[in-house]
């Protein structure tokens, strides 16, 4: 899915029918006012994408690292780090670590790191990676909420925000089996 496809849904949700038909055309030809609306929607999309990654559903990455010593700087990793979840050595054993604002101190020699990250800012024609089962509809709910809030329609924005948060809640639930403790007979 692309940002453009998500914004088509947003236009449908917020009542921008004319802008939606222009987004569906092969060649995008918009006037300055419509371009400002599109730019605002793209900024809202990036805000929602980063909000999802930092507050609701962490986007995880596994990366092999080569460090000398016990300090791993976040700047040495490929993406912008939010949180470190796991550090393993070359044998696959978990290593103890301590988080600091710009680096992590590791006890042992690290081989792989699993961390959550902030997604890059995207533009209109960029492809959105599908993390955690997120669909275009969920993104569109959040973007519509932010866009209407900026546009000054707070009551409608609240409706879309509730749908957005409800959808994220459903996605964040555990879907694996629940194991109950064994019964005890007294």
C-alpha cells in the first residue's frame, strides 16, 4: 500500500470528494489550495505512523552488530531507536544490558540486537510497510482524526480518533493461545 492509497480513504472519510477523484487520476493535477491540503495530510500521516510505532505497536528490527567493547551507540544502528528489547551473543544467549539516552551498555560480546524504531518520513508516492497487520483503513482513521483536528472540526475528529484507537486496541491484543495453570486437588 502507498501513502496515496491511504490518503484516498482519508479524503473519502473527511468529505474531500473532489480531491479524492484527483488522487485517483493517473496524473496528479491540483491547485495550490489542494496541494496544501495534500501536504497537510502527508504530515498527518507521518505523525500517525510515528505515533503508532512509539505508543501502540512497536515496529521491531533485528540487526547484526559488530562492536568493540561494551558500548553500542544508537547512531551505529540503521534506524532511529526507541527501545532495545533483546541483545544476544554469537551463541544465541541473551546478554544483560543497561539503557542510556544515546547508547546501551552490554555485559558480553553482542552479535544481534532487537529494537523498536521510528519509521522514516514518507511522501505521497512512497510505499508503506505493513507492520503488525496495520491496514490502510487503520492509518486512514488516524490521519482523518489529525487532519480534522487541524482543520478545526474537533467533534468529527474525536469520532475518527475513537475508531483509530479501537482498531489499534484490537491489533495489539494477544492472539496466541492462553495457557492456564494446572489444576490442584486439595
